[in-house]
C-alpha cells in the first residue's frame, strides 16, 4: 500500500466484507467509533499505533518494503547499492533516511 487512502480503502472494504458495523470494529480495535468514522472518511492525521490496531482487528497486515524502483542510497546502517539483512533474514531499512528522502 502506497498511500493513506489505500489503507483507508482496505479497512473500509474489509469491514464491509466482514459485514461489521463501525461500532463493532471500533470495539475490536480499541478505538472510538468517531475515530474510525473519521479514518474511513480520509482523516490523514491518524496515529499510526491506532491504525495498526485497527488493521490487526480486521486481520489485515501492514508491511513496509523498499520500492523496487528506488535505488538504495547511503544511510546509517545500510550500505549504498544494496540492502542488508539481519540474522533472521529480515531486510534492514534506514527509516530516517527513507523519511528524509520522502520529505525532499
């Protein structure tokens, strides 16, 4: 998912597919129905922690992966030109660098 709108649409679609009301999902996610309503309407200032709880309550998974089209640049802990992996085989990404590039 590349945008807040795509996350919003996934949540809305999943809630409807499960035939759940906003109130039911809000209770499952531990958020207010008003918050959920605002999120589904496109409020983009939603707290990430609450969004992650919402996704979990709908059995949706959020993942962050590097874009295949964006070259890896020098950043703390990430060598230029290729990502690194930890001992579990997980790809390591310098989020500070990623945010910096996004904001530019």
